[in-house]
C-alpha cells in the first residue's frame, strides 16, 4: 500500500494524503500561523531560500513552506501536471 508523493519544489515531496490545506501566504492570519509553527518547532521550510508562495498544512499540524505557486501544487495533487 504505497503513499502518493507530490513534488513541492526543489526535490522536496509531501505525502498527498497528509495535506489538509494549501494556502496563499500573504494574509495576516497565515503569517501568524507561520510564526506560531516556527515557535513550536512545527515549521518545515522547503523554499531553499526563495520567496514563500504557498503554505501547506498537514493533518499532524505541521506547516510546510513552498516556493511553488499554490495553483501549481494543486495541479500536481490532481495529476494535471507532471511531478518532475
């Protein structure tokens, strides 16, 4: 029983079934969510130093930052775009 991995940029992958939300990072609540996750050790920065363009929230309450646009990640989740 394999788990489907989705590419979120720069060779980083997430387990598709664990992601509960893909959010644009510009709103104030999302900035607070990012800071709270950082303070509690639940933040995973997968941007490789680039600008954060998407925030992924997992079912374990971890917050993952990606430099890929949310729309692109959603397309990868739905299989409309190659994962490579």
